[in-house]
């Protein structure tokens, strides 16, 4: 399907890192089996037999395309699509309705809730492949453009805009699940002195090297590094409790120090160091605003600076009253 005439061939130099992820949703297993045979060779195929299961699959492993039945018990395809489009994490996933319904009003309703296409059963494999290819290509192009908006041009890590979008989403996920969420805000020590001593071009190179160390040191795909502003960076650590977050922050501090970036005007060491503030919500705390997590992390960063810099300071959000 996507080998010689690849879905990504229109974007030379931008090769995908994985096969397209397709989620097939139908309450009739035989229909899933038919569609699975169409895509199994060229895509990562996931399956769901109910609306609730489909929503769960999308949260666990974001698909690139959803092929969705309309008529299902308990939650129909229209409601599934509506919920996907209402969630910031899944609203960009294209949805194609695949259904036995052949009514223009039903098709209009499907498009109005956010679907990108409407295919009737029994399916024609060639038509299904062609339409899936079209929407996967459009999805890939929009992802590339969206990523350009959300990455810092100097360091290559995510930018403040992306951080401001992701942190509330992770906060909401933590509130729903009761899982811990940790935030690290860090600052390059005496960076103004570094620029004054070595020049702004060297300062830019220093920030790039620090950002690469941070990226390399965070092991999980769910962890996020962003340039918070100037010489400040932020790390969002979902499902990470306070002790683990403090351990990660200590590893980041040591990793930057071990990079041996010369800084002869620092009062901490003769190499570049960072100060870090850690804040954690346990999932059972009484905080109800994400700004409380940001404020606490920022306060802990300033405590680390007050202790002499080149160190970590952290705290938990207050627990239940």
C-alpha cells in the first residue's frame, strides 16, 4: 500500500519514524477483520469494538487515523467523534466514518461532528486504501507544520507555546486519574556573565548544548523538555512522584555539570551548572489550578539559587486539608 507510492513520498527528506497508526472501530469483529487485511502489511493497526474502548485506545496510543463505525450500542460513532474533537489531545486525529448507512443526512451529520470522510459498506478495498492514504498524507503535513510552530528555533526543544498548551493537559489528566505530576523549572547559572565573557554566539551554543543534555537525560517518551524563556528550561514529568522527580532533577544537574562547558566567571564551578526547582502534585492534593504548580516550581528554583546555585530544591503541593 505505502511502499513504492508511499503516503510520505510527497514530503522528500521528511521520512516517518513509524508506520502509520490506524485505529479500526466496529462492534462487528468480521468488519474489523476485513479492514485489518487491507492495512495490516503497511500500518500499525489497533482495534476497538465499542465507543468507550475506542476513546481509551486513542488516549493510550494516539492514532494517525481512525476508521469508525457509526451504528454501535451504548455509544455511537457520532458521539465518539464528537468527544475526540472536544479533547485537545485527540482533536487533530482525522476520522473516517465507515458505515452501512447511505443517507445524505447521515453523511452531513458525520461531517458536522468533525469527520473528514464518509465511506459506505460493503467497502471497496482500493477505495478505502486511497482515501486512507489521502488523509494520512494531510495529517502528516499538518503535523509537520504544527511542530514547526511548537519548537524553539535555537535549541530544537519544544517552545514556551507548546509548554503552555501541554501543562494544563497533563494537569487535567492527573486530576482525572489521580496520578502524580511533577514539574521542573531550571536556570543556567550566571548566564549573563557567560554571555559577557564569551559572547552571545557562544551563549547560544551553550544553550543548545544544555538542551541536548536535558533531552538525552530524560528517558521516557512522555517526559517533555521545553525552553521556558531565555536561559530557563522546563520539564514536565507525567506519572512521576516527588521522590522520583527529585532524583531526575539531580541527574539533570549532574549531567549538565559533566558536560564540562567552560564557564570561568561562575561562582559555582569553572563549568556551566544549573539550578533546579521541583514541584509535584500527588494526585490527592487540594490544589485546583495548574498555576499553583508553576508558582511552586518557580519558588523552589529561587530557593535553589539562594542556597548557592548548582543544586536542586523541591516541594509537594499541600495535601488534603
